[in-house]
C-alpha cells in the first residue's frame, strides 16, 4: 500500500517545475501517507548558499521552535533526520512525531522517501541545467544565423561596389575628354572657366568614389597577406573614410592626433583597418542619440610600442558589462542590430599582432579603448625622452 503510494508520488513529481515544487510535492504526499507525522526538508542550494527549509505539520502539532536545519522539529519527542545524497550535500529530509517514537515501519518509509526525494531533486536540477544549456545553444544558433546573413550581405555589397568600377571609369574618361574639348573652345577666345571647373569637380568626385570602392573591395576580400610594416596613420585614415558616413549621420566631430613619423607596426594592414573600423563604428553607435566627439590619439608609448586611444563621449559602458564586452556574442544592441562579435574579433586580431586592447569608462562620460601595438623598429630620433 505504502509502496504504491510512493511510486505514485515519484511518478507525479513535477521535476520540470523546479526543486521547490518537487520538495513541496513530496512533503504533501508524505503527509497524506502518514498524517500523524510532521515532515520537513532542508535543501542546500548552490555553493554555500543558505539552505532553503520547507516543512509541513499536521494540524494538531505545535509549530516547531527555531529553524535550525539540523533539527527542524526540536520540540518533538522523536525526530528522524535522513541525509539526502552526495550531490545534495547538507540537505536533509525529516520525519517527526510529537509524542512517542517512530515505528520501525515509519523509519523504513522514511528511508524510501529519502532516496526517492533525493533522486527527484537531482532530476529537477539536471532538467533545469539541460534546459539552460539548450536555451543557450538556441540563442547562439540564432546569432550564428545572423552573422552568416551579415557575412553574405557583405559579399553582395562588395559585388555591387565592384560593379560601380566600370561606370565610374567611363565618367572619368568622358569628363577628361570634355575637359580637353572645353579647353580647346577656350583657346578660341570663349570664356569656359565655369565649365572647366564643373568638369573638374565631376572628375574629382568620380575618382574619389572609384578609390573608395576599390579600397572597400580590397578590405572585404579575405586576407591572405603576409605580415609586414604597416603605417598606422594610413590605416587610421582609411578606416575613417570607411566610417565617414556613419560618423556624419550621427553628427560626430572628429578630433584626430597622430604623432608625425610614427614608426610602422608589424602586421596586416587589412586586419588593422578592421580593428579601427570596429572601434569607430562602436563609438558612433554609442553617440548616435546625442552626437559627440570621437577622439583618436596615436603616439609612441615606448621604444617598442605605439599606443592608440579611441575615445568617445557616448553612453558609456556599465561597470558590469566592461568585463564582458570582449566575449563573443555579447551585445546590448537590440533587434539584430549587432552580432556582438566585433570586439571579440578585434581583440583576437590585436593579440595576433602581439598587442593588447583594453577599455575603460571615462570619468566624465563615454568610453576609451586603448590599443598597444609593437613597432617594427624605432629610430633613435623618435624615442620618447626617458624620465
Ligand atoms: N564605444 C562604446 N561605447 C559604449 N558601449 C560600447 C562601445 N563599444 C562597445 N560597446 C558595448 O560592447 C558591446 C559589444 O561590442 P561589439 O562590437 O563586440 O558588438 P556589437 O557592436 O554589439 O555588434 P557588432 O560589432 O557585431 O555589430 C556593444 O553591444 C556595446 O554594448
Ligand atoms: Mg561592434
């Protein structure tokens, strides 16, 4: 009879509802089985966390005195304490009787309940861990899908930009042709200065777009470059050109200071451009509501390294987030606006270049990213004075 009731209790354990629900279910079931007993359980959660105590008393019982988990029913004449399993260290199951002592049958029942409750709690714990993991996997999968989408979008954009080359080359060639023709007209005494100026502007604008599109296609191409000396000033300049639209759209002013004749760093220029594009884009996003100032400061830090600071006065990064921003997939941008991969890739690139990257909150407002990169060699004239 008891065995059947026990099996029933196990069968209906609400393990998908968590440990608290399982304990409550067992206590209620036990009390229904032997109403004259008081039953309780003390479950220790996590590492060293305070035990969660649950108990049920038959209506005629006095409330227990105190809440010492080792004795839930100190006022009772007989209390049997059953240790739950190893995985639930410190957790106990209690049977108590107000007067007299527990019968042998009640003690045996207690042992069965102890085992059943122990394994049900473990099942509930495992279930929730598995659930958390599978939710995490589903989130990661969603982010990977988004990343893939952005990568293919990048390829499409690179293809479209490449298609601009031919019409741009025609515009440049025809504006040149018209310029020469106009100059000839001018030689005949006609005033052509306005037309010449217009044609010069057409040619110049087309050259600018052509250069931009070529650089963009080169940037999008997978890097197969071998590391070599890279001039940081050019890399920073190129990254600014790529981000010009993003900065302009968000009303961001640029303050750039690059120490003249910085020695080259050793690396792959496409990858270093990627580093700055990411840092500038993040800064632009952080200032998109208010506008602001993007400060870029590159200087020699020592005989061996260059330091570049990229600072903004945007929303800033909360202290807790600072520890996570370099983790893959950490993002605070909503609705797929960011994949959260930018800074983790940036840090990998910087590490592969033998450098370091850190972020700090600025005292007044905003964030500063500090990038250290080893230089190829510093000529003595460039060495900072020793203090
Ligand atoms: N300059 C900054 N100011 C404020 N927060 C920043 C700044 N740079 C990064 N962050 C924070 O760090 C998070 C992670 O940045 P990361 O570049 O890795 O990913 P993302 O910008 O969210 O997405 P993605 O770069 O893939 O588009 C951002 O979501 C943002 O919360
Ligand atoms: Mg980013």
